[in-house]
C-alpha cells in the first residue's frame, strides 16, 4: 500500500543516518561478503537490505519486483528453513552474475534455519564466491550457531524513534491513553502496525481487564474470545504477545503515582490485583508463547489452562496487594 511504502521510505532514511559509513562501504566496487543484520522484528532490517541491493545491482526496479536474476530473497512463510532451502541457495549462488557484477542473497528470519541446514550453510559462508553478498536477518541471532555468527559481520539496527511511531499512528486513535499503549506495545518497531487502532486496542484492554477481574462468571466470555481468535485464524503468537504486553502495561500503570488519572484500566481493578499475580501470569504466558513457537503445542488447551487457573485461583485473594 501507499501508506506502507511511505513508512518503509522513512525507515530507510532513519537507518541511513546511523549507517552511512557502512552503506558507503557496501557500495564500493570491490566489496562483498556475509553480513548479519540484527535487531527486533519490524525495525526495517529487510527494508534496508533491499535498499542496499538496489544500490549495488543494476536495474534496481527489478529488485523492487523481486525479478532480478542476480537477486535472491528466500521466502520462509512457514517459519522453517530446511536443508532443501539451503540447497536452492547454494545452487543459485554458484552461478556467476547474469546482469550485474555482483549477486545478492537475503535470508529473513535466519534464526528459523534448522541445525542441519545451518551446518550446510556454513560451507557456503566459509568459501563464498567473490561476487556474492550474503545478508542474514534475525531478531534473535543467538539461535544461530556460533560458527555461523563468526563468519558474518554483525550489524545491529536501532529501534525506531517514538516520534516516528506517533506520526504513523496519530490518525488512528481518539484517546491518547490507547495511543500511549500502542507505543508501549510496539516498542520501537512497526511489526503488525496495521493492527493498532482505537477499536482493536480497546478490545484488548477489555479482554485483559476481564482476566484481571478474576470473576468466574466471565469464564465463558474468555472462552468465546479464544474461539474468536481461532476462527479468525488470527496469528496466535501475536495474540499471546499482545496479552503479555497489555499485562505488562497494566503493571507499569499500577506503579505510577498518577495512574488514576492516566489509566486505560479501571483504577479499582489495578489497585486490587497484587503485582506478584500479574508478574506470575506474564511469566506463564511467556513460557506458553515459547512452547507455541517451537513445538506443536495446542493453543486452546494451553491458553485456557493458564487463564482459567488464574481466574479461579482462590489463593490470589489471600495475597497482599502491592
């Protein structure tokens, strides 16, 4: 969309300010090599890699359409990169450039390369053709083998400034409190920014408030919301991240001196729930998110068990409110 293109252009300009020497180095005539772009999701690592590619290769308009014969961006929609994918990369890399003097490979979500495939990739990184640029992109580089990381020049990308996020979101919110919540949840990135609107954030606050209220009569409502997530085929990892983020925001508000004037939550609700209870719930949800990410964990079973246990736990009432 035009909105996304505008945002991507602004992100590239932002990163160019801090990466100008590196950018100038990359575009020198005789430079090539392997690079690991790191930093959280949604801060523009892929946008920057695409932009660099347009400056290195001839016919940049073909790169934008992803039809350049000397440009390869691996698609890993299933969040898994297997040996077969590395075989494709290797076969493509070993053929000399067709239109330009260089070839470029971009691998988004490099942390999803399985261990066997990483070992195969290592052979390419150890003896790359002199014409090859290799860009691995990852928000969690520690999941890559140390030998992979050691073969690459690490380039860390900054979080996007709050001013940039405010400008991107200000027309989508009527209440400044929900806009503040969005900025908190985004945490310097534009990952899934299309979700962030007045209605969506209000719905998330209401859902989390229902959980924190701990009323057994709301169990069916919580279950219905989980049904809705499953039926809409909503990204389950993102949903759990949102719940964790909104809980963390509630915890933050609870410890502000003036939270009664600024809170998107009911003030009595925050006052009556012990901080340790929120912290423990965040911890359980974070562990659950990890289970979802790395195994075939049942979403409904897992999230209902955690939330229902929290709502029905009578021991919480005995905790000192802090």
